[in-house]
C-alpha cells in the first residue's frame, strides 16, 4: 500500500492538450468542482498559434473557478505521455486521474469513485468504465469496459483507456509514469502497474464520456514497430511472472502472440500500405501530366520507387526482413 502527502479527499485531473483549443473548455468545465483540481498541460509548444489561443481561452475562465485550475505549457511538442507525466509531477493531491482534451468527466460518478478508492486501504490503482459518445448519443459498448484487474485478465483480454485510471500519485511516480510511446500508453501503464505488483481495484460505474470522432488525436501518429514491441515485451514479461499450469501458460502465450501479429498488421502494415498506394497513384498521375509520351512501364517503375522511398519506417522493415532471411539460411 502506497501513501502520498496532499489532499486525501480531493482529486487532480490531468488534461494534456494539443490542437484542441475549440474543445478544451468543454473538458475543463466538466471537471469543475471544489474537490477537484485541474492541471492542463499544453503540448502545442510555446508561442505557437494553438498555445497562444489555448492560453487566452483558459485565462478567460472566471476567477471563481480558476483557483482550482493550473495551466502549464511545455516548451516543445513532446507527446501525450510526457505531458501526462508532467501533470503527475505537479499535482498537489495524493490521488490523480486523467482526461483527454475532448472528453467529459462525469463529476458525481468520479467523486463516488474517489470515495470508494480512499476507503480501500490496500488500493493503489482504481479503474472504471466509460460511455462513448457518437453522433450526440452515449453508448456503453464492449470497448467501454475496463478489463485488467488481475494480470491474467489483462493478458487474456485487457482493455484500458487512460481516463479509466485513477491512482495514487506516489504509485505512478514509483513506476516511472507513462512510457513515451505513440500508442498503447494506457495499456502499457496498466502492464507496468501489474509488473510492479500494485493493487488494482474496479469501480463498477462509467466515470467519463469518451467522445468518438475522426479528427486528429494527441496520440494518433503512425504506430512504429518499436511501440508495438514495447507493449509486447511487457506482456511477455508479465506472463513469465505468473505461476500457471503448463496448459494455461501455453494458451495465454498463444493469445498474446496472435494479438501481436494482428496489431502489427493493423497498425503498422495497413497504414503504410495505404500510404504507399496513394503515393504511387498520385506520383504516376504527376509523371504522366509532365510527360505524356513516356512509356507506361517506365512511369510505373519510377512511381513505384518514389512511393517506396516515402514509406515511413521502410529501412527498418527491410533490415528486419534481411535478418530473418539470414537467420533461416
């Protein structure tokens, strides 16, 4: 059981923001309550247009609410994980939770969760479910439910969004906070929590509204192999820590391996393949518009080479394939 100085019956909500000046106020106002401190970490980069606009909007908040609000701008765009870690660092309460800058906190449910959390003497981390808002309606689908109270549950069919997590500040500092990865930062955090034998409890109510949309997200950059590798290094490490019968171990390992193959294809291969196709077609049209007399085969070959050169991470992929072929020979 971990303890941290600070307000025991109050909560800090850390909100990282990037490129969402038009939505951040809605998220902030959803957190307004005397028991809640709000830490906004601006990841736009100092003196950028978005940072200046975001700062003006936050300065416009009435002084009666601003006493529980802290704004901190990172010098350069550093990513959601670095932003959240800064928020954890400067939080002045013993318990911390998170919110994305386009989501909305459910205050009463969150405070009930905080009370539940503080009543559990052995609790380091408490997780809950969410609603998903799409086209103005709230839904609670399968992906809205937290799964991962035990290590086994997490490895078998784990699901976690960052705002589902409420934790003692000292516990998060102990495990080093969020690893700096472009995707899976929430899942990786829960893996680290279990790897460090922290106690995870479950609060059986949705505590925030996840707003689903196709706009830019703070973590929706192209996923790299290193990001996938980090997640599954932790998963295999956690698997080895479990005391399982041979059949259970084999079953769980098979699930993890199959999931890794699926996610590698979905998040790494598919986006790059899509990018390649678009660039190949676009380049081919461009070459034809410049010189309509060039042979079709020559234009196709040039377009193919150009599209290959622009694929993000291609040298790394080629290197991995080469090592695999070398290992098989």
